[in-house]
């Protein structure tokens, strides 16, 4: 029997169980990065909080986009997936501190999006869907059985994406 697997802040969850649904709740400036292998029917999701680690970078951690995406790919491969069959969808990256006097330095959402674009461009894994930016939170769900993904923006209806 499958279940809803919640992907918390800084976590990566990978599943091969076709009845499972991966979900990242309340993505604000965080990014939900969903990876699906359509041949092996493996789904993975990363809930990244910040673009990159501050300091010396010796603390690889899935909280950071720059470390989390490669770790997500590694866990997908360990579960039986193949890079050549991966596809990516990204959601989140909202500008949650949008008020007079705030600078773009505080726009963590945009910095997360830019970091993800950079890492994914270097990986050659195709991005097949993006719902990023703006100033509203989102919840995403990835269905392991077929790779279908839904998104619900705060105050809106859940739609397929």
C-alpha cells in the first residue's frame, strides 16, 4: 500500500512504490525539485532551502540547491534510475519578503532559481516544467506511478503541471 511521503525542509525522498505520492508543502522561497525516471518509474523530490552553503563549501547538505540536486540524482541512480531517463520539474522560489526597503539580496527565491538553473544546465537533465517566482507559496505533489505532478498555489486550485 502506498502513502503520501512528505518532503521536509532540506530533505530528499526517493520512491519506487507506484502507489506513493511525494509532496512538498508550503514552498515559499524554497524550491521543490522533482525528478522522474520514466523507464524505471522512480520518483524523487528535493526541498531545497538556500542556494549555496556559506563559507568554505565543505558542508555538503541537501538544504542547499548546489549540493541537493547532485545528491537527488545520486539517490535516484542508487534506486535503479538512469540519468538519461531523468526529467525535472521545479516549483517555488517566491519572493516572500517583498516590501519597500528590501533589496534583491534578500530575494532568496530568485537566488535559489538561479542556482538550480546553473546546476541543471551543467547536468544536461531536461527541465520539463517550471512554476517559479512570484510572491505566493505553493504545494507540489509527484505521483510515482506515472510521474504526474500537481501544483497548488496558496488560495488556488490544484492543477496538473
